[in-house]
C-alpha cells in the first residue's frame, strides 16, 4: 500500500470518527478534528472552496488546477468517512442512547475532559486575556447546555436553516451540531430522515450545511489567524462548559408531547448517581461509568500519540 493511499484511508477514518461524534448530542466533530490534527487544514480547505470554483471558471475548466486548489483528495476522503459514519451509526447511536445511556455519556465525558487539556496545551504562555477568554468560553458553553429544547417548523426552509446552524456548531470544538439540532427540535427529525433515507430532507439539510460552513469558516479562520491563543482559550472553555450536558445521570423535570404523540424530555437536570437510583429504581452503573470515562479519557492520549508518531515519520522521510 502506497503512503498516499494510507493517508487517504487515515483521513477517511478521521472523518468517520468526526461523523460518529456529531451523531451524539453534546459531542463535537470539531473536537475530533482538533484532536486528530486536521482542524486548521479543514477550515482553510472549506474557506478556499469559492476561490477554487472561481479558478475553475477563470482558467477554462482546468480540472487539475481546480482539484489542487480545492484540496480535493483531503476533502473527499474526509467527507466519505463522515458520510459513511452518519449512515451506518445513526441507528446504532439511537439504540445505544436509548438502552445504555450512562456508559455512552460517561465515555464522551472522559473523552471531552481529556480534549480540553489537549486543546489548551497549545497555549504555552498564559496571559490575563487568555484566562478571561477561557472563562467566557466556559460560561458560554454552560449557558448553551441549559437552554430548553423547543418545537420548530418542519418546512424545508427551516431544515435549510437547521443545517446551517448545525454545521457552524460542528466545526467548533466543544459545541455539538447534533446538540444544536436537539435544542431547536430537529435532532430526532433528522435521525428519522437518515434512517428512512429521505433524500429530499437530507439534501436540503446538506445545502444549508454547505452554505453555513463556507460562510462561518472564513470568520473562524480569521479569528485563529489574528487572535490564535485567545480563540483557542475560548474554544477550550466552551468544551469544558459543555460537560454539563454530558453528565450521565439526569432527571427529567419537564416534558413535551410531539405532533406524533410521543413524549420527550424538554428540561433535564443533573443529579448524583445515588439520587438517580432512588428516583428511577435503576442501577447507577457506577463501575461501568468509571470504566467508560477512563477509556474515553485514555483514547485522546492514544490518538495524540499516534498522530505525533505519524508527524515524526513524515518529517524523517
């Protein structure tokens, strides 16, 4: 197997991991991109998409030059992994969250705890402004998690807007696109559309996502270029603040009934494992939760170690 093929397979696997993360409300695909070392290249690639099409038109449809400017190999391998993960894992994640919520949320709690450290370690020398940005991010992340879910229209215009909002969140480490969908009442709706292969809804959602991605990536790339450490501190803070959403033991305090007659939770509050057992009569699964959180926490360091070795091998060759 050539190095180029191996790199494409590795990119597809990173994309699959991003897709798997984005299926979970509260876990960000942007976090995975950050961890796996492709975050800034992804932003730059998305930012340059309009310029690549301008090049194509200006240079008499020079496909080779367009593909190079488009960073086509990188983007296609990544998108293939994301799409494959979305289509294959949507049903599995729905089942896991319904039948094994505590181990699943505990795994992602550990994953994001380690991710906060991973993101913030990029800042070598801390200043007051960085701490202020970190605290602002923590507050922002926490405030987003305590917002109640809402019922919203199912019209195509709102599906388009939902795609734009979700994708902006997806490329921010710490803010989950699926969590934004949950807040605006479109998470179960989109999962059902994917499971039913409703291509009309999926296509409109994707069009909204592409529009939001291109416009937001310019702003985020500018922030990272001009105010890199302050932006990183803010993103790390958002990730830490979002941990409130991923706490495994919750009590539903308010519900709503959907148009289909289903009762879903509207407002939840975090509770201690013992309180969870008392209220529900179910096991708090503390050993399982600790084990899964430890696995999630360790996984970040394993991925970081593998990525560092790959970088070193590229430099040496």
